[in-house]
């Protein structure tokens, strides 16, 4: 599978080119502490290797395509402290790269340089372009490793063109294969287990932290991790989109918004449910909840591959605007911004907000979220209902349909 992905990528790049992708390193936190390592997703997508410091090198000429993986040799002393790194044999089995092409990372610089010369080691002809994975969300962000390496390379080899591999890999990642869908389903399965535990815990919870502890207990028990920072928001906190304090008192008449995700085999789920702490919705809470739920279900019945992100967001905004009018919240369309102030959903995969060109229509096999919401701060009501959808030619499959969201099911469970 990973060999197929590399071939799909190499089919798109220009001839007489090299591509270099980096697994990355854990950033420094403080003193002798580091953040947890998270592998670069584009690197992992093409290698199945989750190890810091590794490098993937791919080459293409009119007569040859090949891939090389550079990893560190096992250090016996380091193994005593943190465990052994991958052996060359293990890396070859995981990646599908022949054992002869698994090379000590200490040799990378010299190997790379030889491929750029005119000697007999120039396996891919006269290389006149090198692809790096260059991505930056904002001009204010510090450059990531791929961009840093590209900048260093341009100083050493100013005559060789630098190309960006990020867009091509993002396009390949957009449509999910069967293994990727299975991993997302695995994440959603653990999300469902956690959701059931949270519904039970909500019966006695007095603080958002109680639910935070329960969620992470379930994930730890199932050997998974959160896919993003937990949002456990009671009462008015539910009107704050990215509320993350998760330590406020839960009152009996509160709604509790749970926006939570699981990472399973590298892939993410992203599910939101909103439940009454008392076990029963008040008439007003039920009225608003049913309005949001209707939009959620209407979108699920409407969306399919071929819809653009703009059309998707517009459809959600139109439905929620009408819902807000029916609820007596607004009279003019422009007023909806007071009660709904985010997009309808986003692509989902290796990243929670997954890669892809937002100007292109959704693809068959793409997974997206649908997350309509209404946030009425003056009433202390924040409601969002989010599902994960696999798009098909004529509709979608709701991968999270087993996680309860109907009023009657919620109240029956909590009773």
C-alpha cells in the first residue's frame, strides 16, 4: 500500500528530479524537556514510519524511479534509556522499501550529494529540480523543517530548482483508501466507547474536569490518544468555540457540549454531542437542539462528492439562518453571525483539519465533518452536533451514526 502511494506520487513529479521528506523531531519544550514527537503526516503517508529523524528520498528519471529510507542505526546505550529504534529489517517491512535501500542516516548527506553530481552515481540523470515538503499556515509562523531544509539547499545548489511536493501529496491524501477509512472507523469506535462512558459519568459529574478525566481514562484504556485538545463546555461555556479550560462547575440545568476526538493508527475522529446534565432537556433547550439536529440531518441527506467547500458552508448557513428565524433569535439574515460563527465542516484524516485544496470540489472517498451549531450566550445555550461523513458519488455514509444524538435516545439512556 505504501509502495503504491509512493508510485502515485512519483507519477506526478517531473523527470530528473529528487524528492526529500523529513519525519521531523520533537520540538524543545524547556531545559531538558521536549514536546512529544509527532511524525510529519506527509512523510508517514508515504512510508508507514513513525520515528524521529528519518528521511525519505525518492528519485525519478525517464528510465528509473526508486525510494530510499534513511534511519539511525540502533544505539545500544540509547536503547537502555528509551528503548531500541527500528531495525533496518523492521523499517523495510513497514515501508515496503527494499532492505538494500534502507541506509544509515549518517550517510544521507553524502548519498544525496552524489545523486546531484555528473558521476556514475547520478542514478536519476542530470537532476535539475528537487522537491521539498514546504508548508506554512501563516507568514507569522516559523518555517517547518521542510522549508528550512529547502532554504539551506538553495544556498548550496543555487542552480537547481526547488519545487514544492506538499500540494501533490495533499491531493493524494484527500481521497481515503479502504485502510484509511478503517482507521477512521477505529477512531470513531473508541469515540463511541468514550461517549457512552461520558453519558454515564454526566449523571454524577459536578465539574467539567470529571468528564475530562473519564474521557482520557477510556482513551488510555484503549491505547489511543486525543486527536485535538478536549472541549468539554457546560452552560455558557458551550458558546465559546474552542473552550479548553475544562474545569468549570456543571449545574443541573446546564447543557454540556462535548467536542472530542480520538487518534487511532494515525487517523483522527472529530465528534461533537450536546447533552443535558439533568438527563432531560428543558423545553427551550429541546427546541434549539431539535433545530440544530434537523440541519445536521438535512446536510447528511444532501451532501455528496462534487459539492464545493463554499457551497457546503453556504448551505449550512442558509439552513441555520432559517432555524434562527424560526426560533425567534433573528429577523434579518445578516444577524446570524451573532449565533453561528464558524464553517459547517472540514476534511478529516491524518490531520483533524485535513489537507486538500478548498477550491476543489469534494472527492469520492473524502471524509468530512458536518457540525452545525447555534450559540445563544444570553440564554446560556451552546449546541453543536458533529458527525464524520464518507462521501460517495450520490451521497454520503455517516461513519458516526452509532453515537446517539436523538432527544428520545439521550433522555432514555440517561434515565
